[in-house]
C-alpha cells in the first residue's frame, strides 16, 4: 500500500486524476471502476479538464460503478447513474453504452448481482478501481460485518451511512435503506486500486484501514493485501496516523 499525503482536497483531486489519466493514456480501452459520493467529484472535474484540454480520450474507455441504491431509477437525481452522468459521463467523450451501474430497480435482485459479476468478468476485469471510504471504513457499500462478502450483493445500509448520505436528499426518510454493491472480491480483483480520503471525519477509518488489523469489521482494511493499492489522503484524513506516529 502506498500512501500519498496531500495538503488539501484540490491537490488530492489533481493527483488522483493524474493517476487515472495515466491508466487511460497507457491503455485507451481501460476498464475503470468508478465511485460516487463527494470525494471523487474534484477528481472527475480534473478528468473533464484533461479531456477539454485534449489530453485525455475516453472514447474507448469502459466503466463499471461500485454501487447503486435499491429502488431508485437511473433518472432519479440521487441515483448513482444520474450522479455519474452529471459529474463525468455527460462532459467527456465516453460512450454511455460502455458505462455500467447496477440497476436499482430490477425485479430479480439476485439475477442482477449475477449479471454484474459476469459483466465484470466479460470486460476482462477492472484495470483501476477508484474508491472513497465511509466513516465506518466501508468501501462500495460493503458495510462492517462479520465476514467479507465476495461478489455483488444487496446490502442493508447502516443508519450512520444513511445519515451521512442524507445531505444529498430532502430528508433522511428518502434515503433508501438498501443498495446493490460490488463485493470485496470484485474490488480486490482490480489490477490497481486508488482509495481517496479527505477530511477529519475519515481520520479513524484511514488509520484503521492502513495500519489496523485486517478484518471485515473494517472492510477497507482488506486493501492492505492488494499488491497495487494507492491511498491518496489529505492532511486531515491522515491526522490520526500522524498523531499515532505511524506516518
Ligand atoms: C460510493 C461509495 C461509497 C463512498 C463513501 C464515501 O460509490 O461506494 O463507499 O465512497 O460512502 O462517501 P463520500 O465520498 O461522500 O464521503
């Protein structure tokens, strides 16, 4: 695990976009595993800038997103499909047919999970998986639990996760209670992983993830076992690591 410390969110976003951009330059038909939430928004803005400046070409890129709320249609303004369209896909030359987000509304949830696992395999695996991290160290929506779940699955969101995400909805009652998420094996099979974290609210999760024991109660801690995992975090997110003298 390589840890890159940045002064602030802006520097974090630029560095993250540089790494993602380099993957796309080296492999124009790369499969990018993408994340939503507030953390990657700055990174997506930088990628859009790279495209506008003619440095990045997404025409052959394919993408698979980590997760989607159960019950939300793709045109719901809080669905992760909508998020991806508005924060990245609508602004670069990616072919939307090559972008994938789990469906939040299929009748047969189990079949959807199987379809998504197969899709990732059919694409030849993920070249780079971008991750944010929850305050409880979740990745995707793999919440702390007693075992790592391998494949795409339906998960019941922790109250803390729903509260954290309520800022995007009119009220907490509107935050879905369940979501589809890639599992830990889907994520760990990516050739390269890029985890981003900013702000004091992530300091404990970042410390536990990078320096604590590997256990499903701290889902992101499994990333310590990945051969090519880069963590980019700002000073606030790394503050506990510094306080504990491990960085
Ligand atoms: C989003 C996702 C989540 C978020 C995490 C952090 O696709 O999978 O794991 O990355 O909840 O969210 P933010 O960035 O909003 O703090």
